[in-house]
């Protein structure tokens, strides 16, 4: 930002407040940008992006950040920010400046003197103490987190920093505000900072955990007990706020990362909390759990639900935390408290209380096996209470849908440790469990069936809406059922038979079956889950026979559904039921056939008696017929078609499985009629992914055995279609919309088929079918400039055609196939490039232009990277295909704005991947580079450094490395004279690249430093003196406190190896850069971005230490 002299005066408070309001809430983007620029001038963080300071190619010097003249460094900036924080009364202003101050503290607190750090810490604490009562909660949290950051970074340096928490605990601020501050402290210490701070943060966090976290938790406990009302309804508003604040603080304390693994917050509820053993005398005290249960009984929502949330965490404390006797006492008290709450239905009319109680049950049973109390009365009382609660809770799906899963998880854990031999053993509550398990299964199915019916009649959300949630819940039901399979399987089977019989009667009576079909999905899903949960080493023959009976019933139901669909009776079929039926087929195949085709005698013997299926091939044929029926009857966009195609794909990917499928009679008929219009999804133009799954599976089946006899017959429909279109005049094909749709389908089908071809022999068959005559249709499609989908389909087919997937294109040395393919691909790139560079107006520049260009880039990259064409000999024999392709893609890159190439991720990724191959050291001499192209490519690489994907910035580094390596080697050997002249004629470009890369390496922390080190070494070989000069300037702008350490680190980097381009020197420089990164991380050398007020004395890095020695 350029600031006039008149603007460089001290701003007024009103001006700063106005700019903050504009920066955060102005409707105009221009106004927000302008206000942000002014605020950055007055509140600099010296951490702005370093890449933007590199200047342009024509600039010989770096830019500097303009700041307010009185600000000489981070200390003055922090002082001005804290002044504004105290003076301003606007929430937006305070929020903005605190965020800026946090960035400053995070990156540059280390350059402040101890007195300045103490003043900053005291100012932040005073701001909360003075204004915390009037501030909104989020602002108190932001200020406190910034204060916590200051404390964290000065923990070992300033004793007073370690006393901040003690001051808050001692009452330096009001109780409620203190609890909120402590929660923000714990949250900040538990927050993972950027990678360069991790080692230092971990040391501080360990000290904080060992010395202060327990005291904070004890303080929260004391505050909770003091604020808990003596009786229900006897609390005041202040007590409720204090109790809530104490509970939120406890939740943060118990959720602390005690062991340094930083588990994902979305991890499984079964993860145990690893609190240290030193907390035993806090947690393992008489009345510890009583305080929570008593508080729950006496409190009202939302405080009561917060109490249960904390209990969920208490129940998650690792079992080894308790000695055996204490653990028994803890488990008994928890079980008794839960049983009392459940029996009395205390507070369960509130949905939050209810949901967190369900979570508490699941977490308690996941962490504690309860074997300690299985012979105690509390265990029996708890199971009985939970059983009764579950029977009611399962019917409350509409009220609390997310509470079903933890309830089922509780019983799944109980079932996992239950031995069926203890069913009658009342001493260990075996009779309660044996009675509860089938009841849970029955009530779950009844409840879900009823909820589905209500959703259908009222139009509300249905429990079948989320397939993932359905599968998760029925998986728990299957785990419950498998523990008592004799009775639970009977429950599932009876439910299915009863509903299927009702369904059959309704069909006979001509009644509407839409709702019943959706309801039937639940018992079918339950059957599928039971089949999928089979464990071969635990499954008994009688269990397999029960599975056969359930699967046979599902098949009978499927037959009824298919008859209704074929007869077009009533409303459209239920998608939920069809997905459930498919899931059942998948589960049976997975459990009883698998990839090895293993046969289980018991199940097939029973299936043979029930439905005539005698072996695995019979079931596979039935499944395939089911898939084909769905493909014939369901619309292309439905989930049923997608799931059916996925099942077909899964059946054809295994080595044994695909050969088993290839032997089926249904597959033989399908191969002979694969393009039948009866398959609805094949009529859709946009269903490419579905077509790819379908034809990919067919290709694997076709090539599973000797494909020579069948290949010609399989390709016949496509050949006839292609030949017919080739026989037409090109103008007729371009003008007929129906023909163009057919052409798109053929091109996409061929691409899907070709993508599954893995061997050289099979690819040659396809090559001979397509070349040389039928490839002409692809070129016709590329030339249809008015029909973009046709062009893209043709280009993508060619991109797949030239892709050396699984080395399938490694032709014999004497074969000309590779050169022929290169010529056709080059021709297509030229044809499309000529159209794309035209002046035709487009509505969507990506879809109508850049998408095809990206495919061309990918095609050329695959041609060269495949290494099956000796492209170096093409110019020697006068073959213009290579030069034609190169000139086309380079002209495309010159014409399109660089910002567009990077703005569209797929285009940028394809462009850099292509350039990485084109300009590799082995190929760079073949590329016709001129000065404008060279400049454009380097500018594109600079823009790619900030691409969202690391692979793209790494590719940009490879492009620069390849070019410069060739130029440096050429200068020494006399080769690549044109490239050498080009590079040396534009030192402004290479110096700009050097500045940019040094800025990235010095000021930023990238995960791909290795990639940047390779071209950076080449640039330093070209411009050694400039590199020394520039790094010396960078040091000039750093605070005196950092200069010596920075100079030492930079000298080790710059003097690490001789600046001669050899492999050994490259590797040594890369290792030195890694060592430099370690040094700056260990010493916390976060460099300041050069600003207009921070210039120091000149520094010569290589002579710095020698000069110091002479001065001494």
C-alpha cells in the first residue's frame, strides 16, 4: 500500500475504528481491501507473504513492506496494538487488532526484550481484567488465547509468565471471568501450533500439564461444588453461569492431550482419556461421582446436559488409572447412578440430557467391561434399567435420531463379552442379557419400520435417508444378534417373513405398496448385516443354515419386487429396498463365496433345498442377473444403478473371482449384447463413470481367458457404429444432434473399456481395431468446435489411448506403433489447439476451452513420459509431429493468462506436469524456445509456487531445474547454444527466480524444501554474488538479536559446497538446506519481512565472522 505523507501522521482513534469496521463488514470488496491496507500500514505483523516482495522480472531489487514511521519493529507494533485495544470500545476494532497481535506474537515475540514481553503480557491481562465483563465471550477468549501464547513462548524465560495462571486461580479476576480465561488457557495450550513450533510447544505443554493443569481442574471442581444448588430449582442465574463455566473448564481439562498424540476430535468414542496417575487423589475420592449425579438431579438444562458431558469424559478415563479395588468402587457407583437416573427418568424429557446419557452408556461400556461387578446387584439393576430405557429410546428416532447408535453400541459391547452358556445364569445377569438381546433386535426393527411409515405419511425426514447411518446401526444389530444367533436370527427372519407375507397380500389385492416397500428395507438390511457379520472360525453349521433361510427369504422377496416392477404395478419401486437387497447379495457373496470361490457345504445344502441354488457359481449367476435386471429397469441417475455397477465391478477385480464370473452363462450372453439399449444407463450421455465401471468390468471378464475368439465379436457393435459414421459426410455428422450423442456414447464407452486393458497383447488387439482407419472418427470429433462434449470425449479417449498404463505400450523394437500413435495424438493436439486459440466467444471459459486444453497437456505428457516413442529421432527423419505438438502447447501457454492457468486447478496441474516432462534434461533440447515463451514459462512457474497442491509447486521447481541445468551444462560443453544464449540474455528473470526462491526458503516453511533446493542451487551457480548480496540485505532487515544466529546459519548454507553443478554438490546443498531449516527452527528464527523502517547496517555474510574476530 502506498501512503501519502499526509496519511503518515498519527491516526485518530475514530479513523482506526472506521477502518476496522470497513475491513470486517464493508459490502464492497474494494473498500475492504483499502481499509485492510491502511490497517496493515499501522498494525504490521512483519509476516506478510514473502513471495509478493520479489518484484517483477524487470526489477533488480526487492520490495519492502511500508509501515508507519514510528514503528521500527515488532516491539513498537505490539505497543501500538495494545494501546488501541485499551482505547477502543468497538468490538470489531478489538477483535481485528487482537487477531493481528496474535500473528505478531506467534512469529516475532522472540525479538522483544524481556521488559517488553512482560509489558505485553501485563497489558493483555489488564485488558481482560478491565473490560472482560463488558466484552462478548468470543473476544475474551481471543485476548486470553493471545495472552496464553505469550505465556507459552516465555514460559522458561520469565518466571512471571508461569504465575499468570496462579494469579487467575488466586482471584485476580472475578470468578466467572476467571473460569472462562482458564478454559481459554487450557484450550490454547492444547491447540497444535504450526510445525516449526511443535518441539518447543511440547516442552511447555508438558510443564503446564505437570504443574498447573491439575490445579486448574481442582479449581473447576471447587467452583462446581460451590455453585451446585442445594435442591432442585434453588439456584440463581449467577450460580447457573458459574456452574456452566466450571463444567466447560472441566471438559477442556479432561479433553487435554495428555500423551502428546493429538488424536483427531472426530475419532471413535471408545478412545480412552489418558490422565496422569498424579491425579488419582483428585478423581479417586469419596463423593467424586456423587457431585455430578447430585448436580444433575438438582440442575436444569443446559447445565444438566453439561454435567452428563463431563461424566462421559470421566467414564472414558483409562481402566488402568484405577487399582482393582478402586475400579470396582468406581464402576459400582457409576452403574448405580446411571440406574437411578434411568429408573426415575430424571431429566430425560430434555433432548440434550437424553442424548448425552446415551453417549455415557456407550462410552462407559466401551471403556469398562463391567466384569468387576457382574455378580453385584448394581450390574443387574443397570442392565435391567438400560433394557427398559432402550425399548423406549428406540421408538424416539424423530426426537433424537443420533441417540440410536450409542444405545446399540452399548448392547453390542455387552453381546461381545456374553457367553451363550450363561443365558440361564442369574448370578451374572445372564438371564437379563439373554432376554434383552432379542428384544433389542425386535424393538429396533419395529421402531425403524414404524418411523419409516410415519415419515412416508408426514413427508418428514426418514431414518432411511442416510445409508451410512443405516449400515452403522444394522452392523451393531448384527453384532448383538450374533451373540445369541439362535433366537435373534429367528427374530429377524420372522419379521422379514411377516412383512413379506403382508407385502405379497397387498400385491395380490392391488393395494399401494410404496410405504411397505420402504419398511421392508429394514429387515432386509438386518439380514444383510447378519450375513456380513459371519466369522468363519466361530460360525456353527446350524448358524449357516439359518443364514441360508434368511437369504432364501430375501431372494423370494426380491422375486416379488421384480415381478411388480416388470408388471408396472402401482408407484415406482422403493430405492431403499432395492439398495437393501443389493447389500444382502453383497454380504452373502462376501461371507460365503469371497474372492477364492470357497464353498460352505451347510449353507448351499440348505439353499438347494429352499431355492435350488446348489453351489457358488449358481449364486454368482443369480447376483449377476440381479445386477442386469437393475440396469434394465432403474433410471441412470439412481443410487441403485451405481451400487449395481459397483457390485459388478467388485465381482470382476479379483484374480479368481473374475475367472469364476467369466464362466457364467449370463456373462456370455452379456458379452454378446453389451451395448443393448435395454440397459437404461447406456442411453444417458453424462453417465461416464457408470459406463466406465460397466465396460471396465466387461473388459476384465473378456480378457480373463484367451480373448482372441471373442474380441472381434465383442467389438462388432462399436465397429459397425464407427464405420457407419465414417461413411457419412463430415458436415452431416456435425449437424445431426442425434448422431453426435451417439458418437459421444461410443467414444466414452471405448475409453472405459480401454482403461481396463492391462496387458500388451490385449492393447495390441485394440490398437489394430482402431488404427489406422477408425481413428479418423476421433479426429472428426476433435474438429467439432461447436460441440464441446464431443471434443472432450474424443480428446480423453486419445489421452487414455496413449497412456502407458501397466507398461501395456512397450512395443517391440521393430514396431512402428508408438510413432503412429504419436502422430495421431500430435495431430489431435494441433487440431484442437488451433480451435482453442481462435476468437470464438465462450460463455464458460473452463468448460468450453480450458478443459480440452488440459486434456491436451495430459495427452502430451503421457506420450513423452511413457517412453515408448524415440522422440529424439523424429526431427532427424523430417517427422513434424513432435515440433507440431510442442509449438501448439507452447502457443496455448503464451496466449492464455498465467493467472487463469493457475486459477483453474486441473489446468494448472496438467500444464506443470506436461512442462516437467517436456523440459526435463533429456528432452529440453527438442523444445523450440524463444524469448517470449521462456519468459512466460518462468512466470508460470513463479505463479505455481503458491499453488494449493504441493505437487504442482514441486513440478514448477523441476521445470526450472531442467532448463537451468541444461543451460549451465551447455555453457560448459558447447551444447544447447540457443538455450544458453536465452538464459544468459535475461539475467533479470533468473535473478527474480533467485529472489523468489530465497524468500520462500528463508521466510516460509514449505513441506517440499527438497524440490526448491534443486533449482535454487542452479540459480546460485549462475548468480553467486547476487545471492550473497540479497541474503545480506535480508539480514539487514532483521532485529539485532537475530542477526548473529541468522548469519551463522546462512553462512553454513551458502558455504556448504562448491558452486559447481555436480550431483554431489547438489546433494550437499540440499542437506545444508535441511540443516538450515533445523537451525532456524531450534533457535526460533522467524524472519521479519523487510519493511521501510527496519533497515540496519549492511552485512557481508561470508566475511561477518572474520570481521568480528578482528574487532575482538
